């Protein structure tokens, strides 16, 4: 048992690329919320402190709390409307409102379990590491719910999460910043989902562990209930996905990604042959395997599914216009910064 001290510090993101390599070594539990469209990054200064340090802080992360289902439905309706009408200004306004609310409420930190009175927030590890009371919420006939509860009209999203070696992280961040310069409103929709969460991970000797010290980029963004409906700025998010995974050799999170992230992934692990030997030894009959795991591990089949609209759901990287949605003006084109990328781009002239 030990105590921690947490302070959130907001800064301009202009030097984020320079800082990313060192910040993780300066604080034991460091991470960052990055809001690219707002040119803002929130650093978490988070360290172990003596047991006798004063404080009984609690972290009840606001997006992980039970929320009024009426409020969730209203937010989703607004999001659907903004997407269907290409209302980038509305998205940016909602993003700034969401970010300001979280910052002003310290993301749900309280100094004594009741109110937030200021930084640093000091408390026991178990009260600060475990965040969010959603799963402990009352059974109230769905008057409140977890925001992602599929039984209500609430959040519905894609996630893209990958680890990039620290030696490559600066260049990746700078490429994303170039995209923001080209399309200043292109990532407002992502900021609605609390931007990009950046977490440090260390190298591991595990056969499918991280190959070297790295940083996780955790990205959440709107998903339509209609698989053929393109997102506003579809091409920007797809380019970031392909930048991280292919240009910078990112290792995908095994549970938070779309199909395309796993294309050929097993070959990026230098010890994958050893892993497959152990797998064969302990599970020769494949009882713990499935069609999906065989595809991901390169044993049998392919994760790519080629069909009309497949790129919109991340089932493929587009190679022809039909993989996007030409009827709505989205065509397969090269990326803006990463020219090797192939993304679904809206051509306004159509």
C-alpha cells in the first residue's frame, strides 16, 4: 500500500514532440491527454509519496460515471446531426465545452472523496488508480446508465490504439500536428471523446510484449450505426491510423482496434516463432483458438475483408473507390501527409 500525488498541468502542445521522450521518466505514473484540434496537452504529474503525506483523495473519472440516459441520448442526437450535416463548427464547440468541463472539474478527482479543492490530490493508490463508479451504479430502470451501454441511445464509437517506440514518437506527433495545420477542424470530433490518451509502457521480454520502451496512443471517435455512412473528416482519422501502424510500425492493442490494424502484425514481433511454438505445445488441439486469433497470428486466413464500404468500418484499407462511399462523395485517395496512406476522402466538387 502506498500513496500518490496527482496534478494535472495544461500547456500548449507546440513542444509536445520534444517533451514526450523525457516526461515519462520524470514521473512514475505519468501520462497525457492530448487535444490536437485545440493545440493543448494536459500532463499528469503523478508520483509516489510517503504514507504519512496528508490527503485521502479519490478518482471518480467523469466519463466513467453513471449518467442520465436522457442526457446521453441528447448528446448522441447532437453528434448524429453534426455528422450528417457536416457541422464541423458544432463539433469543435462541443469538443471545447467537453474539455473545459473535464479540466474545471479535475477530471473527477476530489481531495477527500467529496469535493475538489485544488492540486495536488494526494491519496492511497487503490482510491486513485481505480477510477469510475459506473459499474457500481444503482439498478434504476435505466434512468442512468454507463455511457457505452448498448441498451440505450448513448455512445457508439471506434477505437484505434497502438504503441509507438519512444524513438519514433516525436515524428509521429509532428505528423499529426501537420494534419491539424492542414485541417484545423479535422480532429474536433476526436476531442469530444477526450482527445488522445498517451500512456507510457516499457519494453518486455514476453514473446508478444513491447519490443522497446514505447508510448500508447489511445484514440476514440464517432461510429455511425450505418456501416456505409462516412464520418466527417473520415480521411484524417484514417491517415492517423495508418501513420501510427504502418509508417511508424506501431504495435496494435489486441482489443482496441479495427481489422486493418492487425494486417501482418505478427511479423513485427521478433520472437513470434517462439510464441507459436509455445502455443502449439500447450494447446495442440486449438481449444483456445478461433478463426479470428488464427487470422491475427498469421496461422490461417486474413483479417482484411474486401467489399463495398469496407474501409469505412476499418475492415480494409481502401484500394478502390467502392471501398469508400462514392454515392456520398467519398473516394479512395492518398493521405495528405503520409502519401502512402490510402484513405476515404470527401471530394467537395462531387
